[in-house]
């Protein structure tokens, strides 16, 4: 949209106001001049009639007619009515209209002995166009009586008025040009240039540059606006300094929070690790007993053939591998790591969690079942953090069920094209009043010393970190189900599950 400058708008308004004022003053002046001029002509005609009446009407009316013809303007004509005769007279260029002589006017003046004057023309206020005027006056001189009627056109008078109007229009145009010139200069100096300086100050403030002091003239409102801009700039600078201090404090607090989160995650992992360690000793003890037995046989039996020895050695090697696998898996889980997101298969992480727990003594009397998607469910996560979440959920489920209780794990692609995994148990369940609190930090329903209350809170944060979601449903005495969903990295067109 085209926009016009402040200078143009102010100058245009001044010109309009001045132009309207000049035009109105000109019209009033012309109309006053017209009235004065017409009144002067009427007074002159009345004086001519008085001279005619006093000098010629009784003594020499023909000489008086010649006087009237010389004294009146071109185009004028008249009619003299006496008791003896009616006399018409005219000046050069006059057109006598005998048929439209106003006999009623003449008779009325003759009867009333009072002169009457009429001005003809168009009348539309404040504009008038005068065409002519008429005078009817009684004639009384030394006993002689009569009436004179004079018609005088105003054509020459109107031409003079038109000429004056043209001069007035030219003067108005000239004055408007002078006003525009000086107005442009004065507006530029006193208003527009200071406003442009204020605009420059505002741009400097918006760019964060401290504005330099500039003179903005002597207009108080502009100077007040300038002072307000400098005040605003000072407030912005002060606010920026406060903001920088707050940002530094927030960054420091955020670093502390990150460290605290890492410590909490590590502590919760160690809590889970402590529970796993109880079964590790038992699981390592079994293969160690087997190895010890095989070693004792080999040491005491001297008549064992080489084939039998190789068989015992192979079994010893198998048990050693089993011990190494248990220890390496546990160490790998306990090892601290930085967050590293990568592409991972959700089913692989589930299998690692199940493998880590299924051989532990604490899960020996639990029925752990899984039903995983036939097709890979690719997601982007930190595999070891999500592994911690799954282990935490499985340990919680184990704590909730009795011996020979059931824990089932399933994965699939849901109707919203999200990878979904379910951890379901048939344990004691969670009270409905506590369902909204279980993800709160330090909230736990376990006995004091049996849990930190951070496991689910940390799990919730880890899942949200990878754009996932976790929900819980539970009924007292029937069990609990946790459902986790994650965005998949590509579209999966077919879906089924296998045990």
C-alpha cells in the first residue's frame, strides 16, 4: 500500500484550510463590493432623477430627456409619464421593451408618491448574479406631477465582477504557492526533520545500539517523545543486563540439574543393579559348581580316555562362557555412558532386558512371557537408557506379583503407526488414587528402604526425551499394565506377532 509522508499530509491540510479560508474571504469581499457598487449605481441614478426633477421636468422636459440619456449608462432606457404625454427615452445599445412596462409599479408609485427600487437577477446564497435594476419615482416640481421609470442593465457591472473574480483566483493561487513553499521549509525544519531523527533513534534502539543524543528542535511534544525514547532505551539496557544475569543463573542451574539427573539415573540404576546382584551369585555359583566337579573328575580319574577328557573340557568351557556372559551383561548394564541416540530395534532392546533378568534367581519363580512383533520396530533412542527403563518396569512387575505370577511383554505397531510395547502383570494392582502420582519423583507405595520412588519418574523422563509416551492402567487385585509408545523411523506396511 502506498504511503505518503508526514510533510505531505501536514502541508496538504494547511493548504486546504488556507485555500478554503481565502476562497470564503474572497467571496465575502466580492459580494460586499458588489453590494456597495450596486448601491452606488442606484444612488447615482436616484441623483440623476432628482436633478431631472428639479431642473428640467417643469421647464424643458425635452432638454431633460437629453440630460437623462447622457447621464445614464449605456443600455439604460426609461419612461416618463405626465398628465399630458408619455415619453420614452434610451441610451446607446439600449433595447426598449414597451410591452413589458410595469404599469402597476408606475401607478402604485404615482399614487403613493414613494420611490421603489428593484434589483433583478439570480439569487442563490451566497452566490448572486445581478442582471439589472429598476427605479420608479414620483416627479413633483412647481405644481407639475408625473412618474419616471428607469431600467438599467448591469452587463458591464457583471463583467467587472468577473474580472475581479479572476484576479482573486490568481491571487489565491499565488498565495497558495507561497504558503506551500514556506510551509514546506518550515515543516521540514521544525517538524519533519525532528521526526526523522526520532525514527533514526528508534531504529538504533531496535538494533540494540545505544542512540546518540540529537537535537530535535524546540517543539515540546517532540522533545518529550525524544526523552521518552532515551528513557525506554535505558530501561531496555537495564532489562538486557538483568536478562543476561538471569540467563547465566539459568545456565548454571541447568548444569546443576543435568548433573543431578545423571546422578539420579545412576543411583536408580545401581538400585536395580543391587536387586540383580542377588541372583548373580546364585547364577554364577551353579556353573562354578559344575566346573569344580568336572575338574575333580579330571584330577582323580587316570584311566579316562582322551575323548572323554575333551568332553569334560568342552563342558567346562561352556560353563565358563556362561559365567562370562552373565558378568559381561551385568557390567555392560552398570557401565556409565553419555546419552547417545541411534537407530535401534525395539524388539532387540526388549530381548536384552529379558535375557538379563530371565536367568536371575529373583525371576526363577515368575512366568515371564513375551509376544513380539514379527517385523522390526525401528526407533531412535539411547539403547542403554531405554534398557534401564525396561528393567525397571520388569523389576516393579516382579515385586507386584507372587510366586508363579505372570508377567507378559508384547510389542506391535498400533493403529496410529506408533511402535508400542506393553508390560503387564497379574499382581496386586495400584489404587486409583495413586495412579496420577506414580510418575512423581520420590513417590512410592513400597515399604521404607525397599524403593527410592525415582524409578518411574526417571523412566518417564527418559521416554519423553525420545518423543515417546508412557501410560498406566490398573485394577486392585487384577494387575497393572504399562504401555509405552515411540515414533517409528519408517512406515511399516505389514504387522503380526509371534511368541
